[in-house]
C-alpha cells in the first residue's frame, strides 16, 4: 500500500482507519490517485487458515515458509485490528497479531469520532456529539487550516508564522490557491499576477470534457496526463498553451487486467497499465499495477475513472460535493470518509464509503478469499456489509410500499 504526498487539486481522502487492518499507516493527509500503486510485482500468496492448523491465540496472519504462503485467521472482536509483530523489525514475514485500538489521533475538525482519541490532538479540541471540534473559529489565531472551523481557512500574512481563520471564497469569487475556495469548489487559474496564479473558484466537476482548465497536476512529470477535479473525469492533459479536460477513459482491456505473470498481454510494471485514448487529444492514461491479496500471488491494474466501479465512486463524490453537508467539513478533509460519515445521510454515506474502497483498493480485492479480506482489507469488508445491509433495507421498504399499494 503506497502513501502519496498531497498534490494540489488532487482528490484527498483519508481512510476510516479505525479497526482497519494490518497496521497500514494512513493519516488524514493521505491522498489517492490511480497512481497509488507501488508497481511491486513480487506478490505473495494469501489463503484462509486451515482448521487443522493450530495457531497460538491472536495470530491473525501467519507466513508459512514451507509453502511460501500467508494464512489468515480473522480477529474475533470487531474492536481489534491485525498488526505485524515488531520484535524483529527486519522480518517482512513476521506474524501479525490481533490488537485492540486505543489510539487513532487522525480525525480533523468536522469529522466523525466516537471517542476523544480519534480526534487529531494537533488540530482539534475534543469530540462532541460524534464530531471533532475545531481549535479556532472565524478571526481566531491559527497556524494551519486544519485547526480552523468549517467554512474557514488559515490566512497567514507573508513573513508571519501565525494567522487567523478567514472565510473561504465562494463559487465565482477570485482565488490564488485551491486552499482558499469553499469546500465544493476548486480554483481555476486564468492568469498570473506577480508570478502568483489568479483565477476563479469553480464547482467541483463542473467542466465538460475537453474544456480548458487553468492547471493540471502531474504527479511525476513523466506522464502525458495529470489531474484536475474540475474535470468530470478528474484527468487533464496539455493542449496548446493550456490544459484540457480528458474524457472518462476506461481500461483498454477487459477487467480485471492481470499485470504480472501474464503470458498473453505481457503487461508488467515496465509496460504499465493503459486506458483507451481520449477521442480528441489521443492521449491515454496509465495506472499502476498492484498486488492482489489472493492465492495465486497475482497483480492487477488499478481502475480508470471511466471503469464502472470508479465511475460509480466519482458519481457519489460529485453528489457529495453538491450537497450542503460538505460545507460542514474542514477544507483539508472535505472528501474524507470520516467527514462523510459525520454529516451525510446513512444511505449515501454507505454507498460513498463502499465505492471508495471498491474503486481504490480494486487490485487488492480481486479473487481474494473473504477471510483474507477480513484481515487485509477490513475497511472494505465493513463498508461492503454496511452498503449491502442498506440496500437490503431499501429493498425491504420498497417491498412494503408495493404491498401497501396492492
Ligand atoms: C492447539 O494447541 C493448544 C496449546 O497451544 C492445545 O491445548 C490444543 O489441544 C491444540 N489443538 C489441536 C487441535 O491440536
Ligand atoms: C507465529 O505464529 C505461529 C502460529 O500462531 C506460532 O506457532 C509461532 O510461534 C509464531 N512465531 C513467533 C516468532 O511469534
Ligand atoms: C478555466 O481556466 C482556463 C484556462 O485559464 C480558461 O480557458 C477557462 O475559460 C476557465 N474556465 C472557466 C469556466 O472559467
Ligand atoms: C515487461 O514486458 C516487456 C514487453 O512484453 C518485456 O520486454 C520486459 O522484459 C518485461 N519486464 C519485466 C520486468 O518483466
């Protein structure tokens, strides 16, 4: 699992890590793009523990050197997560053991909390009514936007080390950074004044395919495409002296696309996973290859924004940015699962969370056993269950309505 630094204008999402598995260290600052992959092709095999195997209590993941395989045995309590033993820090195959969460310390102001230890102590002042409280409100002192209450950002004058929380700029207002726009908007740069880009705050995803955009973030400077969430696809590419929104391209091959040990397509980390081409610019998008947590130690390509599961996630993401609830979040956590959970209605929040995991962790999930996912992708498992329970209750309701009509 790769950790990617924040990129301006990129989709920033923190994972609801509470009870998440394998001790993966996400913070609220994790950002995801389809490039999250490590390109690591030395994947390992995962299977469920055989009932005949006798593990010591609390071992949730055990590497059998004889078979070169990981065996999973999910933790019995939902308050536990599976963490790798650290006695021998250099052993990548050390056992994983069930542990109870006592520390999380990641939720930003406006985000969901059950216990005070879930709120990030650097930016919050406690958990009240299941929401972390901001340290500073409008006009109060701040060093970081994460300390500011919803609807505000930390304005720090040049040369100063401290500033005050000031109101975010609404749609169509003038902006010099995406960090100034309201939670539902992104700055579209149109000119430069004294080397500072200047533009207008525009609604998330409000541009059309092949519209010009003022910026395009290239993760590595190598790819011929970049990211801007003003574009419905999230993708953009250079065009003339400016940048243009790309279409929601899809994988150029049928899903799932195997990208290691593939005798037919010969896709690997070097060749890369590619989308079909944008019909106007002829540019294709690449995605990273990530290991699956399955028996055959396979790796699969990450999804593109036009692929069904990712398209579904972007549909909910856009809906979230158009809701009034997004305005209750801290600017730096506006797409966070924990913020969605705190403020959106249950059905939408369940769908958003499920599609987030299903889309961004797609390669890991392909053909993985259920009991393995309970250990390696617990967040996905829980989100899937909540989403399915929700669907079931919706179907139940419409069934009752139908009965009443007849
Ligand atoms: C498993 O090991 C425990 C002690 O570690 C022992 O008490 C138990 O009988 C063993 N079970 C089996 C099926 O071997
Ligand atoms: C790892 O877990 C297995 C199964 O529970 C156990 O037999 C073994 O002693 C553990 N190894 C270490 C180093 O703790
Ligand atoms: C966004 O910025 C680009 C590049 O400066 C400009 O061409 C385009 O008209 C702007 N779009 C809107 C909706 O303002
Ligand atoms: C990746 O595939 C290409 C083309 O099929 C091949 O030439 C190259 O050796 C492969 N690289 C690895 C690391 O397998």
